[in-house]
């Protein structure tokens, strides 16, 4: 009887892309699946970022959301492409293409939520300050090459957006149903993101045990024990909730919520659709 599971081979000394130059190497064993891909699971799971970004761009165009949401989705697509190249090669230049767009993509919603109810001059100044902040963070990170600097900066930016958004829900959103939908989306996104983060931390702190477990079950079942791959998947879903929440918050703040319906497809995936489009979807 042919086994469904293939034993993990011994990692080669180097693969197609040559010696690692990135400042980080993850728990997935390098080049054990293919000599052309350093980390196969960590590489391919980035497809979720590109897929979600493509859907978000399409949805923003069809539902007539603002350009800022297209730009944010494009930023996350670039993160997915950069992360794909980084995990595929473990080269430093592609590590930067993974990490730095995470900061830049988050700058757009940072500007969006903090510019609400400001005059044109203050809005422009805020954009300049955010640009200067991102530039300084980039320069510091490139100088010290310490991933902790990037991770801390990214965490602070997202915390600022989240806290400011929560304040806007409490102080500016009066419709009870709209608030319920927003809080549900926020909590779902946070839970999804934290679940991915938890699996990533397990991957880091119990790497040797996980590698032994993967080798004991073989491929492809061992792929399910790749915590950083799950981080990509769950973070990608968290980004989806994040984008939909920001879209709905924006239409409500701009007084356009009467033109939109908030739909939970299959009770799990939210959409902010123009009423005409939403009615047509419900009729199908």
C-alpha cells in the first residue's frame, strides 16, 4: 500500500537562491519541499493577501467606496507579494519588500481616521506628519536592521488606528444596528488576528518540538503544523475584517450609510454594499 505521507528529507546546505541574507529565518525547514523555494508553506500562504486585496479592490470599485480603500488594498497586496518573495528566497532585499509596505499600507487608514472632521489645511499637515514619521521609522530600521523596530512600529500604528476607530464608534455613531455591526466586525478581526499571532508565537518558542512533530507525520500533514503559515492565513482574514470595518465606519461618518447595507454572507463574511447591489444579491 502506498503511503499518503512523504518523509521530510534532510535540509540541503543551500538552495537555488543561495545563502540566506535576511535578518530573520523562520521555523519552517529550508528547501525541504523544493530547491527553488526556501519556505514552501510560508511562501504559498501569502496568496491569501493577494486574493483578499484583489477582492477588496473589486468590491471598492463596484460599491463606489473611496479611493483610499483601493490604495490600502493595493498596499496589502504588495505586502503579500513581498512576503512571498521573502519566504521564497530568504534574501534581505525581499525581507524589506515584505516589512516596509506593512508600515506604508497602514499609514493610509491612520491618516483616514485621524483626519476625520479636520479642515483641509490640517488634513494636509496630518498627511505630511505621517509621511515624515514613516520615513524616519524606515531610516531607523534600515540603519539598525533590528526586526523589533519594524514590529513595534507596525503594532503602534495599528493600535492607534484601532483606538481612534473605537472612539469614533462611541462618540459619532448613533445608529444602534450600525454600532452592533461595527463592534462585531472589530471583535472578529481582533480575535482572528490574535489567534494567528498566538500560533506564530508557538512556532517561535516551540520550534524544535514542532519540527520533530512534522517529521514524525511527514508531508503534507506536517504542513498543518507550520505556525507562521497560519499567521499569514489568519492575518489575511483579519485584514479583510479591518478593511470592511473601515469602509463602513467611513460611510457612516460621511452620512452615506442610508445608501448602503451591511451584509454578513453566511453569517461570517461582512460586506458593505450599495442598497441596489445588496438587494440584487439577496434576490439571487
